[in-house]
C-alpha cells in the first residue's frame, strides 16, 4: 500500500473467504471455537474487528504491534503497569480525573508523575527527565473526544 489514505481504508483488511466481502464484518460472537486457526477465544479479549483495527494502526504508525483496549482508563492503567520502580511518566493536565486518582495510587510502585499542559511545547520538553519512560501526548482534549497516543521508550 502506498499512501496514508489508502492505508486508512485498506490496512488490516482481507477479503472474507466465505463470501468475498472486502469490509470486515461485525462479529456478533463472544466466544470462538477452541483451538481454531484464527486464534480468537473470547470476544472481550480479542476478535476479528479488534484485530483489524490494531492492524490498521500498526500500518499507519509503522510499528510491529498495536494493542487496542476498551477505554482510555484501561490504556492508562496498562501503561502504568509496564513501568518499573523509579520510572517517570508525563501526563496531560486535562486527563480524566479518574486516571489522575489512579496515578496518585501508583506511588506504591515508586513512580513519579508530572502533569503538563501538552499544548505548551516548551513545558512538555522541560518535563522530560533521564528516567522518563512514557509521554502521554494528547492529540485533542478528552472533552473533544480526541485520542491519546502513548509513546513508550525502548
């Protein structure tokens, strides 16, 4: 696939072998045949539509793996559990208050969280430290139903 827009439309999509459909059908099943070649077992964990969405994001971001989760809070908690004691996390000031409360409880892991206005590039750059592992760069604010991209340093 050549262009960005083409990838947006076609990445992660393969034609349905049973009927030739090009669009990913919505899968109404919550459980799947154990040991099937597709590799799905329970719809909340993984399903064909989630897999297709992850494949699109992987293609657009030019990365090997993408993990889609059910909410921003789930994503934030997943990332916080990847941190090691002493790691630093930069988070946007306008993040959902439930996530802030959760991060307040992350101190048991000896992590440091810095809240920054992510629209202020100078403030964001100033917030980085040697032990910064995660930067939550807000594309648009939660109030505008935007999305967050999490960059995890290797």
